[in-house]
């Protein structure tokens, strides 16, 4: 009886050892092969490189969205002007606004060139306050004027904004280059649209009352 129990106990120990050995063998063979450090570095670098690209794409999308919204808003203002005054009137007003801003930026002192482009009250203001270029070898040159319709403070006015880029040369060398946002207020007089005020965003937009 004791021998039988001993054999049984020995048999159970052997089975237990075999089971443990199988588990150890399985754990050893299933262990994941270690990854090459170079591969780890490459993956980390790839993730780092992807992040700025995604950020740039997101920024581009936001900027494009804002630009599209702004273009739609500008077109809405121009459509309102066209419905209120006619397509021909809006085209004429835009041409006058661009010409008036060009005269303003170039600081033209031949006052006859301003007539028919700006109101008499605004011309008086330009004569009193406007700076003039001094020196035979100093001149201003306009590089671009990008015009767009903006909201008018009064129903009988039109307002156009413009991003203008110009530079000043002295003896053939560029001494100053600037880009500035301007707003031109347009009023109708004698079947013409004239510039009644030119301001930057931090100034008032309505202009002087003509007399």
C-alpha cells in the first residue's frame, strides 16, 4: 500500500515537472525578438517628422478658410453696391478709388491731376496736410494696389479697401519700402464717384463734408 502511494506520488511529481517544463519552453519560444535600435530610431524620427507636416497642413487649411471667407465677404459688399448703384457705377468708383490712392501715395503736387478724382474738400485737406517729396533725385514708385469692396458707414457712400505696396528711391537706390492697408470713401457728385477720404484702419472713415 505504501509502495503504491509512493509510485502514485512520484508519477504526479513527474507530470507536474513536465507541465512546468512545457510552460517554460512555450514562454521562451514565444518571446518577442528584440528590435534593432536603429529601427526604433527610424520610427521615432518618422513620427517627429510627420508632426510638423500635419501642423503645417492644418495651418494652411485655417488660412485658406479665412481667405475664402474674406473673399466671400468682399464679394458680398460689391454685390450690394452693384444692386444699389449699378455695375457701371461700381466699376467707375473702383477706378476712381485706385487713381485717388495712387495720387496720394505718389504725393503728386500738380493739383490739376486731382480734379475729377477727389472732392474739393478732400483736395483742400491734401494741400494743407499732405507731405510733398523734396529733392530732384527722390521719387516714389507704386508696385501694386489690390482693391476690394468694404462696408460703407452710410447708404449713399461706397468704401473700398486696398493693400498698397510702394517704395521710395533716392539717387536710384531704394531707401524705403512699405505695404499698407488703406480705405477710400467714395461719394457721388455730378454723376461721378469721387474720393472723399483716404485713411488707414486706425483712422476715421467718413471724411470731410464737401462744400
